[in-house]
């Protein structure tokens, strides 16, 4: 991934993110890519390694990013990666003080996610053809995305042993390998139960025995496949909005807040580290917040 005199530094940074920060593989890859691009730029300035960079160098790089036309949100993400990179170098005593003090993320308008109505969620889920071999699996996937507000990575890594349907919840391993318990609705339980009956008849690859959702070769589903399943179902339901698996997570959270669920509980359900991340869902007028989650989950 990296070239020049900094390849070892980037590798050490990625190891730090993996073992000490417990970041996901996708996040580590993104941070490593951002750090590599920065080092390439610094090389053009005559810096042989990132430890030689000054605050002015980093400001010039941020200006370069802005001039390249990438969005303010992408600029902010790259700046976050750079700050983490130099925090690592400072922690490892490879530099005396981080040169990132002068870096400020660009101000961006608050992002309001695309949200489906309950009727649109129904239409997408009901568009699945249950007569097809993958029908019950795909319906179970859509039900779980909406019922539990799962991230794609959480869905694809979900294990059969994580299902506690008799107790009404599932166990999820989220960002930073943090575990949380999420109540699961009856529609999702029914869909998954029907899928499991079919799954028992299918071949399962070695090592994938406990994974809940499998492809036709008996291996765990990829993120790309989940995106395709959601996209195909939305097209069949004639939904014109641009949606992804994450749209079900946004819709799940928005519907809970709209129906009066306590924002702190929604935060715990979603696995957000900060309540500020969850507050985006208050853009819809909500009734008085209450304690129970399942009580306020929209009936379908």
C-alpha cells in the first residue's frame, strides 16, 4: 500500500489501529490509504518521511485537497485520518509534538439521511419473491436490517449463536469489537426462523457453520451482496429514493425517535459512541420520550 521510506511507518500505524484502537478492517484500510496519500504529497515537498512534516506542510496538503474538488465531508474524513496518524507518531515518540494543531476540518452542513416511511419499508420487504431459493434469506436480511438497525458489517458477521429469540434479543459485535444487545421484533424473528429451516438443507462451507446469512456456495455474505439485495428489492418496490442497507438503519432510528423512544436508548441500540451522533434523528418532531424500545417500534 505504501512506498518509499514510510512503508514501515504506515504498516505500524495500521497495526496500531487494529490492535490498540480495535478499528474495523474497512476503517483501517481507509486510514492507511489517507496516510499513504499524505506521505506521497510530502515526498513531493522534499520530506523523506512523515516525521519531518510541519504544520505548514499539512495546511498545504489540506488546501491541495480542497482544490482537487473533493467534498467537504471527504476533506473532514481525511483530516481525521491525518490527526490519528500523527497522534500515533506522537504516542510512539517518533515526533516531539503533533504538527496537526493548525488543522481545522471544513465546516459542513449537517447531513440528513434518506429515510423510508413505514409503508416504503413494507413495500421493499414484500417485494421479495419467496418462491426463489434465496427468497426467505433476502426477506430475513431486510427484516433484520430494519428491526435491529444493523450496520452491514454487523449483519454479515451475525452468528446463529448470537440469536436469543426466546428472550427477544440478539447480540451484535459493532465498531471497536464492542458488544451490545438489541431487541428483535416478531417480524424479523419469523423471517429468520423460516430462513433457518431452508438453510439447514443447504451446503455450508468449512468455517462458516455459525454464520447466519450465507451465499449459495455456503460462505458468509459480502457487503456488496447485501447492497445488491437491498437495491434489487427497492427497484422491485418502485422506490425512487437512493437507498442502501444503511437506509434501513436510518429509518429504524428515525421511526423510533418519531414514536417517542428515548434518545439515549436509541444511542445504545445503534452502538453510537456519542449521543451527538444519534441526535441527527431528532430532525423529525418526536413525542414525549419513553423508556421502552419495542413498545414504540412501528407495528406492520
